[in-house]
């Protein structure tokens, strides 16, 4: 039986980088055209398997992953508090979700609301820990891979990122979710994967897409 494209909803607090992340995946500039660069509607975009394969690159071999889906249908949702009904609609249609959290701000009100929606519908999800390029001293790389680029960072910068990750893990734990950095997880069905990334530079995008494909194919 052929597999249809999974529906992936992108959720999170306002200005945490949801539309910018999708712009980076799609090669578009939707965020720049929105008033105040704040999404006010639900948008859908189909990303074919060939594009996913191009983004993931050599990580597919590293993760021993073969793309079996025809692609991914992404749904972008508004993050502003006044659009809670649109977030519920987007969340109810999804097979899987990407929860975008700003590394400089952490869990905020609409983050909690998004988690409530995902828990109620038992939707598997991963976290894009966005804006790592805003961490003081972080050196961005055009290569895109977080795993490759983290080795080029100074020890104190990696310690800063690790502390931010542990703070996020604690916040999610208090909300009832077990989470860890994606490369330290063995069972993605039981632990929420945290992928440090930057929608602005594209860093972490290969890991994000690879983990997303692996997660949807496991279901």
C-alpha cells in the first residue's frame, strides 16, 4: 500500500521563528511579507521527498534512514495569542508536529498552549530549538549540519548551549514531557527530540528533517 504524505504542523509562541523555519525549508520569503513578520493565517506547503533528501544529505546514511514517504505536507500556524482557534485547527489535522522554541526565550504561554493541543490529540512531535546563532560567541557555518558545526565552537559556548538545553528539558519535564538532545535518544517514541537549529542560517535543518522523517516513518 502506498504511503500518503504525512501532515506536519508547525506550532509555537509568536516570533519564535515558525514561518522563517518553513521559509528556509521551502526557499521562500513568506515571513517578510507578513505585517510585522507575524503570521496571521494557516498556510500549507508540500515538500517532495527529493527536496527532503537534498536537505538531509549524508545524515540519511549516518542515521541508517531511507525515505519511504512521498514527501511532507507542512501546515504553518500563527503564534500570536489571539489566534488560538487556528492553532487548534492546525493541530487537529496533523500527523506529527514541530514545536519551535526560541533558545533565548524558552517556554512561553503559546508554547504551553501548543503542548496542551499536542497532548490532547496524542500527536508525536519534536522540538526545533531555534536561533542558536543568537547564543553569544556562536560561530555559524554555511554547511548546515549542527553535529558538524558544534565541534567548531569554543567550550564555553557549548556549555552555554548545554545549560539552555537542560533548562528546556526541566521546563518540559514539569509539563509532563521527557526530552533530550536528539543525538542522545535511542527511543524517539518515548522521548521528545530537541534539535538545536537556526532558521536564519539553516544550521540544524538537516538533522531536523532527518529526525522528522524517522519519526513519521516509525508510525
